[in-house]
C-alpha cells in the first residue's frame, strides 16, 4: 500500500497544467464556432494509448512513430478563420513520436512529442504507468 501511495504522490507531483499560445485569433469566432473548434481540437489532441498495457520490464524499450487522424469538417471554416494554413482540410493529421522505457517493479515511463503544422501547434506529454496485473495476451 505504501508503494502505491508513493507512486500516486510521485505522479501527482509531475502533472503540469495545460499551456496555450497566442489565442487572439480565436476572439473573432462566434460562440458556436468556438465550441465546434474546441470540441474538434479536444478530440484530435486527446491521449490515445498506443503502448501495450503489459509492463515492459527493465530491458523493455519502445520507440515509435504514429499518425492519428481526426475529422474536423464541422470546424474547418472556423479554423481557417482563426489562422489554419489549409481551409479545405476535413481531417487533421497529427504525427507523433513516442518513447517508452520499462523500469523494475512493473513501472514504465513514456513521453511523446507532436508538431501539427496545419494549425501551427505543438503537443507533448509524459506518463508514468504501473501494471496492476502482470502477464501477456492471455490475461
């Protein structure tokens, strides 16, 4: 139990608030346009777990490139009004580079970085995971 509380305290200490860049271009949007943009970008930027749930162990290491696509056709016009480079895009593609390293005791650490030139955005994050159940595919 002490290990779990220590892990929770450690992970809470690493959490960071979300940061935003210059949002002055969004001031020209109506309330309904802003809502559509925020919903579409929220779906596009949401965390999508790619790594397996099984702990990687002390020798485990994973590096990969992923590309996710999100339909933003509802807010494409508002995004172009706010400064997006392509007003005809219906799908926002986000390429990410991720890195995961296994640690002892069922812990894994990971990080990712992404650059979205279509809307001039950068996205990055980190994670600490603990495998509650050991085992492979059969579990």
